C-alpha cells in the first residue's frame, strides 16, 4: 500500500514537470519553412527572430519596389508632376497602364508602384529621379548602402525584372523594409488595401497583391508586397503588429505561391506566440552610488515570452538587460545627469546590482498554476496516507 502511494506521488510530480518542460519546448520550436530563404525581424529593434539562408544572395523580383518607393519618397517631391516616357509605357510585366506623355504626380506613381506593382510606374520614377534607369540604379545602390546600411544588395533596375546581377538577401530586404516603414508616407501606401485609380487610359480600383492583406486576411497585418519572375520564384514581404510586437517577414524563392503564404503565416504565428518587445521609457532614471543616469529615448528590446529579465546598471552608465541565466540580452548607454531628476522613476543600484524588474510570461503563469495544483493534490494524498498510517 505504502509503495503504491509513493509511486503514485512520484508519477504525479514527474508528469507535472514533464508537462511544463514539453509545453515550453514546443512553444519555441520554429515552423518548417519550405521557401529557400526567409527571415523574421522585429521592426522596432531590428532583432532577428528567425532566419533561413538569410544572407544568401537571391533574386527579389518586385520586392525591389520597396527600395524604389522609399528612395523616391525621401529624395523626391511627392507633388512634382512626372511626364511618362515611351520606355515607361512599353515596359513588360505588371503595369498601371500609363500612356506616353501622361502626367502623373510622383506620389500617385509610388501608389501604383507599391499597390499594383506597376513596372511602368517604376520606370517613370527612375527617369524622374535620376534621368535614366541606369543612373537610378547607381543612385539607389549608394543610398541603400550609405543611408540604410545594407551591404549585400545590388539593384540594376527599379522594378525587379530579371537581371543576373540584380540580387539581394532576405535580411537586407527586411532591413530595407524596416527603414522604409519609419516613414509615414511609405507606411500609409504600403498598408493600403485598395485605391481608386483614375488614369488617362485606365480607370479602376487597385487592390493590394499580398493576400494576407485581403483574401487570406491575417490579424494585425500592416502591409505587404509580392514578387515573381521565373528566376526568383515567389517572393513575399509582410508586416504585422499585435500588442507590443511588430514584425517583418520576408520569404524568397517559394516554388508555388501557396508555399510563400503558408511560410509567412506560420512565421507570423510563431513570432507572436513566442516573442515580446519591452520598452524602458524615455526619461527613466537610475541611481548608482552618488551618480544619476537617464534614458535619452525609449529603449526597446526583444525577448522570448519565457524569458525573465532585469536591468543592471554599471558605474560607467551602461545599462545591461540580463536574462535569468545571467546572459546579457542587449546593452544601452545612459546619459549622465548633473542634477538628479526626482520626478522620474529611479532605481537604487549597488555596483552592478539593480532593481530586478522581471517579466513573467502568460505561459509561465499558466504552468505555475498547474504546478500549484499538482502540489496541492500531492499534499492532500500525503496527508490522507499519513492519517491512515496513524490509524493502523
């Protein structure tokens, strides 16, 4: 009898522990991705949450237009009127059916470029910005390297039609998209699901091509762009936000369209289920010895939802974000203050010790409850057995 009870108690304890470990392990397992390359980037922090062949040089197809759009927005005048050339009218592939001599504002061209993936709009933009497609490619490459910071990208045209030297990487495309989405005009156009289009020879409604924005609507989606040429396969860029997490998903060279969408949806689900962005507000102050430091801007960082973290401030004003294993997640430099600011939140710190602000995930709270229930059951069984043995 006693041996049976002890065995039963051990089984309960092991089962409770195994349930927690297995569930936590499953929650952080990335999905199987069939696209040749893919990356998930936290839009706010730039942290890579998933990558597959992220630095492999590949053909982007029309994802090129993300770069063309942000360059035109930042370097051009959106109200300028552009005269469409014969070369723009005659370009192959997807168009918004511009006519030679038609006059269109730069902003409208960018709308046609991003929403309907118009190659004719891309040529018109390039010729307006730099005089020719060749000059535009050179200008765009310099811009991406110097101002966006990508180093594995070389574009030969503004639209993404195949050229063997027209290459980029999944990571570079995510970086370009992240940079572009800091611009309000870009965000508005990139997130447009439909737009009335009144052209000289084409009156219609433009619809966003990324189906996660419409037909396969994904909760929290904020924008998207599609691409395809034979050599690139299907390419897809999708951005989405839920609560405090915003992500950019890039997939390259999917052999069929449904693969690109399935991979992107699965990567979005994985990201929102497993990661969170935390922010230490601008103006937060920390005291260490007799010195006070302050955050000059919001400081954001990304962690797993299972990860607890604390703030460690060093004497040189470095703020380390440290996880429960003592590993540094990221570091920030704080501003040294001449006079304390008592109106802001303070942390009393000794040396490298800090206020230990920790976060517990919903998953941890859930399994903590399970552990408590298991412990209660075990305790009741133990108490019952103890009383029975006392009565024997």
